[in-house]
């Protein structure tokens, strides 16, 4: 029974795009730690509700994108379940419908900021993939969709959900806004970089992207500039002074992060898709680290 179920679970895991799920889980957990530390109160039932609703809407968005991009993925990402044929379209549609509806129902149970955040992210994700709107056809709107959903709406909505429930009033401390600002820059990089390995598939299906307009090398340089601005911005903010955080932790962590970005970028050949994918996943790991760095900096303040 276990051996028979293992391949199906692996396929389901791959369908959920694990790197995005990990990012979502870390964000939900980090924001909870920040809010609970500020409020000096906890509510584990609230955390579980937010976590499940957030994972569900994440799966809905990435799943819907795979359903609408099967032909493109057969060229650019043939390892994905639908493109590889390891998952049928009917199963994928059922999973997407269940997770999408489930996320909205769970968010509605709590209401308020959580419902607003999940509903907005749901709408953005739907408009990103589904015709006739299909925002991913337009570079600016595609990037804006990812940035708005992952960096702004999700993070602020989740924190306000926790803050309101734990303190009675919605609050956004300076360090949360700094984290959101940093993640906004990272989301821009992720939104742009993800298209570099997909150049051939996007070109064949006439999907306009930043990479197709300026080329892989310039795209990587643009991403490096944005990441540099993100790290130096946090370092500068810590030097100026942010209430509620340990400045030394923020500065040290972001100096090391900036050095890692430059060292990794220096080794990437923009024309080597495999190298670009490795660099892209490295950027995701740096993204994950922020959700550990900020809570530690706050707890040590």
C-alpha cells in the first residue's frame, strides 16, 4: 500500500511546486512569531487556520497555471506532472477546484483581514493564468501580479490577521514594513528570473516576457541590481535604526547575503539554462532565509 501510494504523493508534491509551498509556510510562520512576540500572546488555532488556507490558495494558483500552460511546459518544464503525463487533467482540475474553494471557505471562517488577503490573492492568481485576461501574456502585469500577491497582499494580510486577533487592533510595525519592502524586491526578481529557462516555450507560444525583450544576460544583471538594492536598503535601515530589532543581526546577515548574491551571480552563464535554474533556486533559498533572519533579529532585540 505504501509503495503504491509513494509515486502518487510524489506527483502531488511536484504539482504543488514545493519551492513556493516552502516560501508560503515560512512566511506564515515567521509573521506569526513576529506578531506573537509583539502581542506577548499566542493562538495556535489561528496559526493553523492561516497556514492551511495559505497553502491551499498557493496550490490553487500554481496548479491553475500548470493546467493553462501544459503546452508551454512540455517545452520548458517537461518534468512537471501535467507536462510529463504523470497526472491527468481531470485530477489536476479537481485538485485546483478543491484547494481554491477550500482556501476561501477557511478564510471566510475567520473573516476580516484573512478573507480579504486570500480572496485578493485568489483573484490575482486566477487573472494571471486564465483567459481572457491571462495577465502572464504581458511582462509588466505578470510581474506586478506576482509581486502584489506574494510580497504585499499575502504578507501584510497575514500579519494584520495575527495582529488584530492577538491585540484587538491592526498594527504594522516598522520592521514588518521593512520585511515587506525587502520581499517586494525579491518578488520582482523571482517574477522576472523564472522566465529565463522558459524562453523557448514562451517564444513559440508568443508569451511576451522581460527576458525575450532584453535578453537573458541583461535580465540577470537587472535582477542582480534589484537584489543589491534590497540588501543595501535593509543594511541602511538597520544603521539608521529600526525599533524592535537587533541592528547587528540584520546588518551582519544582509552583508553576508549580499556577498553571496554577487559570488553566485559571477558564476552564472546566462545562456546555460541549467545554471540559471540553479541560480534561481539559490535566490529562493535566500528568500527563505529572510523569514528566519527577521524573527531572530526581533527576538534578540
